[in-house]
């Protein structure tokens, strides 16, 4: 499923709009507060298969990283392998995927992201006591720049949302 600015009904069935609404409510905002960011959204499903490996400590299914999108919904089998490294409130979780020595592993992540919108800390959540921690940036340009690496291992760090963090 790949939806660029199409009908939100596809994502409503996945629960993505409802989940984003619940995140808004838990932050003290109206449930619809984030809807404008997803009017023209970028969403897709990836089908992952990890073959068994007799020496799983020598390989990595997916190296440590954070998903860059607004929301990732993951369906995985009973083999497991997702390793979470840290989890701050509503911050993207850093994780990796390890392969299993005996069993193949399948997972199906659904990625839900805005498209070409400007992203910045919400005015309702910023004040003198809690100043903005991130600079404004264009989500579409960020995503396109990140994807240009084509997941190659370069001698530079891949562009991350943390690159927009304001120095304290």
C-alpha cells in the first residue's frame, strides 16, 4: 500500500489516524490537532523476511536506528528479534533486529508520515519554561534526503531528526 495524498480511508482502517489522535489527547491537545500534518500523507507497508543464520552474532538483520516517520505500527511473528535500546516519551525508539539461528523471521511494519509539510514544536507545547528543542524543517525534504542514501553505508551519518535539535 502506497498512498500519496489519497483517501485517508486506507490509513483509517489501519488505525493510524486514531493512534495519532490518542497521542494528541495524551499531550493535552485536541484529538484532531495533528490531522493537518497528514492531509497529504506518505504511508507504506514493508514486508521483511530474515533468514535463519547459524552464527547470528556475526550478522545483523537491521542495524541500530530510529524510524524517522511519525508512527510505525509493527506486526511480527512469534520468533521475535526486535531489540529496543531506549524509549523516552514519544521519541522514536532506537532498535535493531537480530536474526535467529534456527528460525526464519517475518515482520510487517506500516509507516505513517506527513508529506511536504513544515514540522516544528507545537505552539501549545512551547513556552518560556519549555522552549522549543527542535528547529523547523520541511518533512518532505528531510525524507527525500534521507532516502537518497539508498540505505548505503556511507562514511557520514545518515540524516536524522536529531540533526534539527537546538543546542542548549
